[in-house]
């Protein structure tokens, strides 16, 4: 994670002087005094002119703005049959308007739309959390074991049964891994919204396959296939939604909104635990079929919600679909498309996107460093997900009921009740994070969470060295304490942090890589935990204690603070750290919050994109065309929007 020593890190004399002026001069200081302005909040920017950008003229008679005599311009919606020349892009018609539209917004604007986006996003994580808790109460259930005899514990083949139980539970993570791979390679090409739509539909298919499995017709095999298919849908969603949500949210609330995803994971787990307890009293296959089939309900709600939500404006601008991006930004802020703040933000995003427009994006970009620090940032992002698993969370969550049954030596019903209480404490522990994640910051929360988990496992493994019933109670207290610290910090932060710390150019690929890391390590932990516990109960928790201990210096020395920063500011932090041969966390601590203009000034002073421009000759090529169609899986150019000559005159914010 150290800065690369490649030649691109050297800064030019002109840029070095500009940077020195920035450090001493008024732009940064004035920005600090005036406070941090949110890049997506409408505000007046006197210095921003209504110029051409990306070959586009400011909204006038051809823009989706309705002018009334003597009145101020107002944002126009997408009325049925609206002519293309008034919208600046071709709106989909008929059923495509519901399934394909990148500009749908369910008829709401401003704060209501942002809230609705968040509600739709958390549905996917409610489903994810539900899946995490689902198998804990089912895998050792009497009816499930009768339907699939291979999962029933036998005195003579106990080790084999434990391995099969682990495989049936962990196969879901393999499907999630496949979904994440798809997003890594195709996410930037097709967009955030289509990935989420596909994820919801695939989840419906997978849950249905698992629900209708019967033992006399390759039952366990069908159940496993359904679990894998469901995992593919979850992998698509969990790799796409954090990016989509972070790109739609305001910087000052982005952490809270994505933290809501983490709290919803805990809520889904709690629902699964208590539902498993309630249905454990039913003496037929409904005991497990109904909890499994409930996944379909969550997935359908997600599907019908996401088709009415807009695509990420940043993704649309990266695909040269500028009018659609402007429209969405205006709707999100409930203002006119010609508002100064919309013009300023679109100009800045266009300026950033144009720097990469002639340079093909590929997975190889993740392996580059230089001033963009793509690889270092991808490693940091992936490390959060890796350590989330290897600090012990799913060893506790997936097998809490079995752990309490074996540790406390109680009946299955009592263990299910204790497991329900465990999941409730888990959910409640996530609530303080809504305040702490922005006010305390990411780094302090990481450190508090990891240190707390470390001490919790000390209690647990120490009590299990001499495994008596009384010591077992102490071990249970350690597990409850662990889930409090996990829900407080290590549950939400690995979902908040990767989209924030990732380079803009490879954000979707970086987030997908970190999520892939999550699923692979998740699979490993869920697979080996039952065998590990059977072989050495206290040794399992000692291992997780050591992993937490090792994670503390990683957080301290490599994780910069991102709370309250725009995504573009974080690019500046890593570039500045690379140029100055400093650690990013130190740069982030010293650098004040920046406005959009200051971000542009710093980017120019640091020469953040100079090397790419020189190599590729990025000047808005002659043959460039704008996106043509509002398609679901392609981003083809619009023909009649703007000329390449106008594109060359696009200004820098």
C-alpha cells in the first residue's frame, strides 16, 4: 500500500509553483473560512459562466425547461410524448419507460427522491442480511434434516455432516462472488441501475429454485443450486448499490445513508433469526420452505422500486449522456437545469470525464498507481472487506444458534431464543452509527470497533479454555460484546469506505473487487468455522483475536479520513500524498475541506491528469459522438445533440 515509485509521480515546475501558491494563498483559506459547500446542493457561483460544455449549450428553448411569461424557469418533467428536441435526449416509450429509463424518478423530486433512493437501496441489504441469518436456524432444523438427510448429524460421521452443513451454507457466497465478478468486468459498461435490476430478478429465480426442492428428486443438489443463483443476484446488488448510492448522495450525508445499508443488514438478520424460531414449532416442510421463499418478496420490492429510480449522473456523464445527467441532477436538487450549481457541477464532472474519454478503461487500470493511486486504493478498499470476515463476524452470525447450543449445552429451542436476542442486540448496536459515522469519522470508528472486537474475543477464548457450563456463560457474554462492536463499526464501514476511497476512474471495478474479496473470505470463514469449532473451540476465538490485533496497525497507517469529503476531494488527497511522498491519512488530516473550484485548482496544481493527457492526446477527438439511445445494456452515442467542434471548446470549471 505504499506509494509507487514510478516516474509519473514527479510534478512539473509550473504545477509545483501553483501548488505552493495554493498552500499559501487565498483559494484554500477562503474555502475553509466559508465552510464546505456540497457539490450537489444548489448555490450561486458567480465565477461559473453559462458556457458550452462537452459541446452543450446552456438550457434554452431546446432544453427541458418551461419558460413562463414574466416568471422564472422551472424544471420540466418527462411528460408522455414529449418531443426529443425539448428534452435533449430521447425518452423511452411504453413499457420501456418503466424498465429501461435512466431518468425515471417516480414523480418525486429533491429530498423526497433522495430518501426514496435510499429506501430502495436498503431493501437489497435487508435481503442480504436476511440471507445471512436464514441458514443459522434452518441448517440444523428437524424438518430440513429430514428433507435432506445428508445434513443430519450422525454419531459415526459427524465430521462429514459438519462439512456438508458448511458447504450448504457457504455455497451462497460462491454465487455472490460470481455476481461481483460480473460487475467488475461489465459494471462500468452497462451502468449501476441495470446491474441492480438483474440482481433482483436473479434472486427471485434462485429463491424459487431452493423453495421447491424435494429430497426424492436430487433435493439437496437443487437447494444448493438455488442458493448459488440467489448469491449471484446478491453479488450484483451488493457490488452496485454502494457505488450508485454514494454517487447519488450529498457528501455530508453519504456516510449516514450507506450506514443505513449496514443497519438494514442487521435488521434482516434479526428478522431471519426470529422467523426461524417461530417456524421451528411447525412440524412439516413449511418450517424451512416459508423462510426461504420470503426472499422472493424482498427481491420483488427491490425490482419494482429500482425501475422507477434514476441512473447515477456520474455514470451518465462518463458515457457522454450529458442532458440526462443534467436532468437527474436538477431533479435530485429540485431546481432548474440552468441553475448555477447544476451548471457548475456538470462542468466539473464533464471536465473530469473528458480527461479519460479517449483512454479505454480496463481491469489493468486497477494495477496502476502514479498520481491516481488506483492499485493502492483498491488494496485499501479490499482490505476492509477481507478483515470484516477474518475478524470473526460470520463465524458468529451464520452459526450463532449452533455456537450457543454447543457452548451453553442448551436445547435447540433455548439456543434459538438466545440467537434471537443476539440478533436483536446486533441490530440495536448499529443505531448509534448514524450519528457517529459523520461526526466521529471513519478512522476513529474503525479503531474503536477493531479494538473492541479484539477484547471481546479475549473474553470468549479465555472462558472456553476450561469449558464448564459457567464458563460457557462468560463465553456467550464475549460473543454478545463482540456483536455490539461489530454492529457499531465493522458492519457498516466496509460498505461505506470502498466507494469513497476508490479512484473515480475505476470506482465500480474497485468496489466490485472489494466485494469479491468479501465473498471469497466469507466463503472460507463460513466453510471452515464448523470444523474449526468442532476441533478446537477456544482456538477458533483465539485465531479471530489475533486477526483483530493485526488489523489495528493497518487501519492506523493506511486509512485516510473520508468523512464529509466529496469523491473528487479524495482523488486530490491521494495525488497530493503521492507527489509529496506522504501517507494519505496525514494529508487528509491536514487538508481542509475543499469547494468544487478548489478541487479543480488542486487537481491542476498537482498535475493529477497531466500524464494521461500527454500520453493519449485527450482533447475531445474529432469523431466523438454523444449517446444516442437510453438503452439498458448499452451506452451508444446521441447523434444530434452536439458537434465535435463544440466539444473541443468545453470549459474547465
